[in-house]
């Protein structure tokens, strides 16, 4: 079973949102461990709204803090500054943090003190249910990593030029909506950022940033056409752009027209260009 299908099953049967922060390079290459794009981020409706505008930095800081706590290897639960409760399950493989599983997106009914929500109303039965699924998913990932190491022991020892591009493309497809950079990809792959940048450029003639922006613009085009009720600024945030003006500039450079012009059917007559 693919991990993406397992997460969909858990979410459907627990009426919760399930996401994973991936920290092991196998998530870029192993088909059974590849997630859908929305499974890399807190994708509940409320969280998507909170990530727009000035709230994004608060969400990002809280996420980094949860990953630091997860380094201890023990599961825990808590409520974010905006009142969303989640259970957090670390996945430890070979003594290192390979992933962090988040289950919940449940609103806590408690009094807000400053920026911290307290007195979560999540019932023990629900906590136990999510805890069981978290443990199962963690073991599933560890087993897949062990099988991968047994079946393909040299997978990450000897990389071809095409492997760098393939893993770069997988990384971008999975995490384009997040605030990611070449440094994040290099850290995940365990290589020097300058070396990785050179390998990507020598094979594609492109930079990591241009490939990332192209993917973001491509996804934005779908939202602009199919979700006309969404403001352009919101679409920008959903596709990984934290600044609306920068989004418009990049979008026009790639497509030849502004986001509003594209939405209104005024596509550029010239062929779309790459950055």
C-alpha cells in the first residue's frame, strides 16, 4: 500500500487531517512513500486560511518547534496558537528523525491566554484512536525504510546526474506549497547545496528557484481558472508565494500575462517562457 492511500484512509475514518513532515530522502524516490502535495502541509481549511498573510510566520515557527520536540522520539499532543489540536508522532529510523506525523486539525474549545490555547476538549477516546493510527503509520514507514535499505542498499550511495534532477522534481512536486529552498533539498539529500545546484543546472540549464517557480505558477493557473471565487492573493499563498506582488511578477514572466489577465482569458499570444 502507498503511504498516501493509508493517510487518506485514516483521515476518512477518523474525520481528521493527517500530514507528514518528511526528513528522509527515501520519500523522494520510493513510490510507496511518496505523498500527495496536500499531505506535506497542514491542509485543513482553517490552517490554510491561517497561513495566508501575517499568520504564516506564526504557523512556521510553531511547526519548527514541534519538529525540535519530535527529535526526542516520543509522541505528544498540543494546541497551536490558533486553537487547533494535533497529535504528533515522530518516526525514528537508525537513530535519526525520518519523519513527523501530524494527526488532528481538531478545534480546541478552550480559553485563549495570549497566543496559547488551553483546556483542549479533545476526548480521551479520540486521542486514543489517533494515537493508535499514529503508531501504526510510524511502524509502516519504518518497515518501508527497512525494506528499501534491504532491496536497494546503494540507492543513496551512488547517484547519477539524472538522479539529482529526479529527486529535485519530486521534492518540488511534493512541497511547492511550502516555504522551501535549495538548502532544504540539499539537507534532505545529504549533499552540499552548491554541488547540488551545479548538478541541477548542468543537467537542466535551470536553477532550483526557476523550477520551483514554474511549478508554482503551473498550479496557480489551475486555481485561477477553476476557482474564480478565490482572491489572487489567496491563490498565491496556496501555491507557495508569500508575497502577492512577487507572485504577479513571476507569473507574468513565465506566462506572459498577469494572474488577473490569465483568469480573464487573456493568455499571452507568445509561447510560455521559462525563467
